[in-house]
């Protein structure tokens, strides 16, 4: 099946632009519903950071390093390089006896307004701590140090990435057809939209297996999945930052649902109370459409109040120009309705 | 006909995202070729600023105010609010005995790095001169003052906008089905992709009718079209700015071709030597795709050297992450080839 029309941009009373995509909702009973082609292979990009963090928790490396839920939220984060992110990651590395130079994520200007203003106006360059993936990489370093593995942890043949691939294929329930190199230089394993939704449903359905004292691998995995989901939902500001859709959506759902965006129009949700996982990919990679589509699906499944301000911000509020004049609006395409 | 696949984003050896669109190439003989559905109605957005500037020139208002080609290039510009733009528009308004407060475009932070740094680090707010459309609006004010029309020149029922609509429908060869309000609060009249390409071909085929001394309206229009095209091609930095695709593409073509981008994935080209006009719209509104697609079409028609660095920057160079690692590339979709 081809991609489905999901989100439209209207200007006045005419359609101006449109976004197609693939979306899958999965729960304990299997696939609940889908739009587009569930078998479409995609790169989850940053939406799968909670999967990439499984070896960190399952191996005992997280506990050995005394990581808290804040650390685990940062390991799953695409943060915007605000002080709250940069300082915590710096302290995390310091606790490992490591430093910014041990990261392999590279540096980019942080989107956080205050931090970027600080850098721009002092003519300073951003460092690797500012990289939106620095928490994920701090988790990678924690695993590497715990296992005495080599420093080039981002290489696809590094034992950490092999361990991540095994976990990724196990929770998606599919062999990965391959990987691409992500913005942070780590491999990003491909899977189908259905596979990503299945993985999110497994995170949602995970029950605490008692943590590392439980020697059963299945129990360990379930425990790790539940712990990472709780950490994300409990620390929305660490997973993204002020003003960001992930943070605002998780706050709006009161810690009951974890959501995560990924570059190129990917978004996922984990709803433990419903054992439900959601995954979607906008074909053209537009973030405005992935944010609008996940918002619509969260409302559709009763996980997000339709009248919450974040629904307006991501989907229903009129679009205004720089003089505040209403110029248009996002709309759900026919057949992609929030009502069930 | 549905939209055609035009531009793909590949990560490693897998397709990650894709952009569909409609593109039409027109010359003196009519439609040369097309992709997608030429009849698709779109908002040209800023790609039609040279059409919106026709009344300014045809009415004699431009000459009465002593406007130069630099002014006309700014009237057709989506500039990035650099000093070279802001100072010229400020001087233009001063020459009219008007000021920034007479503009109705609104203010937004300029993308120009130096100017935005200046504003951010001095805690100053941008003014309306920084708006990418301030040159277009200075042209609007020049027409308004010349005709003694009211100050709310951006209202759809203002005689200026009625005059623009008449010119727009004449050069596109189609009645406009309606308008939307643009980011600068002026009406933006809709037309088909074919209509926009036809209009660009008319600009390309315009011969200098001798300017305002020629009382023939047809001659006046041809003169105005030729003059605006020359002004754009002669002043690439005023039409957009350093680092911008419009500026780099026009520089690469040595003033022989005028190109103009428009929000939501629109791009047009005017090639006088060939009497050729090009118009394209990316359905999802992505600028990366509209820039890649117009580059491919300019190369395809021998207007742009395939080995020029701007072709690499807009289309063929590998995509690298913040560590300089090659992660992917843009590709032309099958059936959208630069070779003829």
C-alpha cells in the first residue's frame, strides 16, 4: 500500500501543502490499526533511543555506575543543549572519570535559545555536550567502560553496537535489513514501521521483572524496558526541553505516556496503561507533520485530552504570520481522523 | 495526474525520505515538458514577487521615484535582512518621505547571521525593515504614494492589490481562483503550476518596449517584465543574500537567468536567452527539495554547468553530519533526470 495522506496545510480556503506517511498502532493483541504501508522500512533515527539504551540497563552497567532515572531519561533524549542537559551530562561523564573529549557525537549549535545566545554572543563554539545526543553517548560510554570495551563505541562493529542491534531486532521482532549512520555518527538500524510500533508496544507492556536481581534475560529486558519508559515519562524536560513537542506532550499526559521524536518525520509513543505502542513516519521527513500526526493519534486513543493547549500548539491552532494575522491551519487529511 | 516523485533523500544505501512535486517548463512554443499535474493550483508565495512588482514599474511610479535596478531587485526579493538589504530599504523609504512604520509586512528575526547576532546580543528586536519582504513592501508604498492611494496597501481590496491581481491573471493567462494571506500580510494569488511557468516564460520572452515613453500597454508590460528580470539577475545578493540558493544560482549563471524561491517548496526560473520559464512546487513544501529540483532543471536545460559548485551544494554533494562523516545524499527520483 502507498503512503497515506495524513496532514494538510491550508492557506485561507485552499490546500497549500500536504504530508503523506505510514502509521501503526500496536497493542498486546497485535496491530490495532494502520495508515499507509506498515511494512515500509524506515530509519527510526532518534525515536529508538530507548531501544539503544537497553544494553546499558540490561547489562548492569547503569546500576554499576549508579545511574538514576534522570540519567536514563538523558540516555533516551534528543535534548536541546540547555543548561539542565549540558550540566547533567558533564557531571555524568565526570562520575565515569571521563570527559567531553571521550564523546564521539560531534558538536552542533544547541537549539536552546539561552544557551545558543550565550555561545553566539561570547563567540564560543558549542562542544559535544551540546549535541542533542550527548546523553545517549554518555550511556554508550557507561556501557563501554563497564565492559572494558574500546573507545570507538560508535563503530558498527563495536560490541556495544552489536549488542544494540541484537536488542533492536529482538524488540522489533524483525531482522534489521541494515543501518545508516546517524547525525551523531552512531549506526541507526532500519526496521519497518510495524516493527517499530511492535517494539513500542513491548515497552508499553513490559512489567518490572524485579530488575537486575532477576537473572532471567526476558525478565531483565522487561525490567529495562519498563524502567526506561518510566524515566522518560517522569522527566519530560530532560528528554527534549522547554517548548519542544516531546516535552509538552509528555507533560500534558501527566507522566502516563512516553513519546519520542526522530529526525526525518518519525514519532513514537509508549502507553503502558494500555500496553499500546505507536510509530509513524512522514515520507517527506517533515517535523511539523510528525508532531501533528502523533498528537492526532494520542487524542484518537484517549491518551491526550483534545482540549489541552498542546493539541492546539501541535495541530489545531490557527497559523499566524509575524503580525499575528491568521493565514491558515493544519488539518487532518480525510481518513485520518482523531475520532474513533 | 498525481504529483511525481522528484527528490529522494538516501541514508547509506537505503531510501529515507522522498519529495513529490509538480514541475512545468514553458517557452515561446508552449509547454516543453512537465512532471506531475501542470494544472495543480498552488500559491506561488514569494516566487511571484516580480509579478507583484509589475504595477510599480508599468504605472510609472518606479521612474517617478527614481528607482534603480537595485530597488527593483529588492522589490522582487526575499532577502535575509543583512545590512545591504536593511540599509537600502531604509534609504528607499526615506527618499519617499516615509519610514519603517509605514510598512505593513511585520517584523521577524532576520536569517542573516551577522544581523541576527547583532540583534540577539544587543537584546534588540528586529524591525519591519528586517522582514524578507520589506523591499516588496517599499515598492508597494512607492506605488501607493504615486497614486495617492490609502496607507493600508496590503488589503485585498486596495487598488494596488487589485492592480496586482489584474497583472497576475494577465501574465499567468488564467483567472486566479482566489488568494491566501502571505507571511507578510499581503494577498498571494493562486494559479496553476502551468500558469506560473507560462508567466515566467512571458517574462523571459519580454523585449524592451522602450519603457514608459511607449504608451502601448503591451509594450509597457513587456518593458516592465524585461526590466525586472534584468534587475534580479544583475543583483543576486539583493534578491536573497550570501549563502542563499537564489543568490548562488544566479551568480553561477552569470546574470543570464533570474531565479526566485517561494515558501512551501516553490521555485521559478526566467531564462531570457531561451524565452524559457520554469515553475515547480514540492507538495510537502520542503525547501531542500525545491532547491534541488530547480537546480536539476537548470542543468537539464543547459542553463547551469553540471560541475558548478552550486550544483553540489544544492543537489549532488554528499550529506555530512556534524563530525563531517558522510551519512547520505539527495538523489533525483527515477524519471526526473537532469539529462535530456
